């Protein structure tokens, strides 16, 4: 039975969402754990980094949102579904923030860097923007129930971008500027593993591709240009 707040998806799609979100949880929680490690000598506290923390939380929330939202079928209820999804994702991120754990050498709470209200605001703003961008990109056309059968199906954007040329262009940028993969991954708000996969397959999620373009100081359109890379 279909829920009012969420479309009915196939078992295969549900399993795909679950698998991708598990990987997203792992990746972003590792980044959050890194914000909690106090490794400075002589007992000195680590520097407070509220901007970095909020950027990680924004990327975390948007990643979870995109993994599920891009698998929803076109429907007049899309705006409601996305609002409910955004609220659920926001709650999930905030409810599962890691706590200090001496067994894995974490010594400061995330609130050392930013207040809970600041973290919540960062997550909420990122998800609100993502919902708006999503509906705009898909050019979703609202229809009445009786008109669904004749209404044109909105053009769906794929959740991933495939461009081996863009991957080579990124590699050239790193080589020309002497930037390491770990450093660049931090700037692009992603992970070494994701960038290595992008270099190998030329395929990456759309939101991560946008982060790569921004970190390179260019646009998605320019990064996707066809001319060969020298």
C-alpha cells in the first residue's frame, strides 16, 4: 500500500537506496569523527572550525536526500514527498551525530565547533535549497489526478554524471597545481575514495560533480566540455 508521504518503490530500488545511504553514513560520519579528534601536542585544544563542520553536515544531508529523491517517480505529489523526505533526512542527520568515544580517540563534542542550533540551521537550509533546486531542475508540472494519464512526463535528471573527459580534466588540474587527492577531496567536500572512483570510471554523483567544479574554480558546463585534454 502506497504511503501518502512517500511513493511505493520496488524492492530492488529500496535495496539500492539503503545500500547507498549506508555508504554515505559511513563516509560522512568518518569526516565528523575527524572533527572530534584532539591530536594537538601538550594538551592544546584543536582549533574551532564551525564552517568546516557545517559544510560536512550540509554535504551529508544533501547526499542522503539525493540518493532517495532521484529515485522517486514523477507525480503531482512530488513537492509534498520531497518536503517530508527533507524533514526525515534532517532529523536523521541531527539524531545520529557522533559523540566523543575514548575507544576511537575522540575527545571533543561537535558542539565544541558549533552550537547545535547552528548545525541544525545549516542542515535545514541545505535541504530547503535542495528541494527547490530539485523541483526546478526536473521542471515538474503539477497536474490534477484526472489529467495524469495525458500529462507530459517531466524530464528526469540522472543522479549521476558520466564524463571520462571531466575526470581527466580534474587529474590535469591536480597535476598542474600540485594538489594532492586528499587535499582536493576536502575542498570538494567529498572523499579520496570517491575521487579515485571518478578517475577510474568517469562517473560520479551530480552533487559531488558540482563540488569538484567549484573546487577547481570552474563551472559544471565548462568541466563537461568535449575538447580533449592534453
